[in-house]
C-alpha cells in the first residue's frame, strides 16, 4: 500500500476527496496530514479518520528533523491539497519529483505568492477571462512553477461570482486530483 503525506491549510475538501477515492481500493492511504492552521477544518477530517496530524510553524518546517519525520512515513508522494505556505527548499530537495500541488487556476496565469483560494477566483473574474480550471503540478523551489502534470478547464459565465466559480473549480479538483495521484502511483519510476 502506498503511503501519502498530505499538506493542507484549510477546509480539507480535497483531503476528503482523496480519502473517499482510495477508501475501497487499498492502493494508498494517508499516513500523515501536515497542517499549519490549528483552526483548519482538515483537522476534523483527520480526527474522524484517525489520521495522525503534524501541526507546523514557520521555524519547525525548516529543521532537518522535519525532513526526517516525513521520511519516517516512507511516502510515495507528498501531496499539497490546499496548502498555503511555500514548501521549504530542504523538503523539495529531499523528495525530488515526489511532491505535487493542486492550484485552482490555469497556470502559469494566476499563480505565485498571495494567489490562493478566493483571491485566485476574484482575479480571474476581474480579468474577464472566459475560462478557468485547475493545474496539478510538481513542486519545485518556486511558487506554482513546477512542471504541469494535468490541467482541466471550466467555462466562466458572465454572471459568475467568485463563490460560483470556486464551486465549479472544486468539482474539477475532487474528480481529477485523486485520479491523478493514482496515475502517478501506478507509474512511479
Ligand atoms: C483548493 O481550491 C486548492 O486548489 C487551493 O485551495 C483550495 C483548498 O480547498 N489551493 C491554492 O490556492 C494553492 N495556491 P480545500 O481545503 O477545500 O481542499
């Protein structure tokens, strides 16, 4: 069984989608949830499924012990599912081509520092885009710049609010993220 370490900051709907998808297959399980937000809804999901949680702060993630703790779970992949901090370079270097992120827009547009959650959707609407979507990509040392693995698109309607767009983007995420993880697990080199 593949072990996943999932990093999340918020509500955790993508974590829930990953749990639901792999529940019956026995192919992967979430060994650990790394969270920087003591009030994140994802912690309730972790508790409900008895998944260990590592709460982090800005300094603890930079320590060598953090990388060793991650290694101790023998993760096949590290999955950023709504994680709003930049991953330290030490972690990126310790797990080459093993860290993936999901971003709620079609990168390279609407990425980078400060571009997360509703800020992304508001910027997309303000720019008058005709479509948006998701990007699942490898994580490197620069925000949202690692190689793309998959993009999926949705139309943007003239009357769209950022909440409406977020809902449509979440549907894409919940469908494609677990399936992309499964594809990568099946094809690890
Ligand atoms: C998701 O839409 C994810 O793409 C986004 O945060 C949301 C988390 O939702 N990530 C980013 O914006 C990263 N820059 P969730 O907590 O319900 O999974």
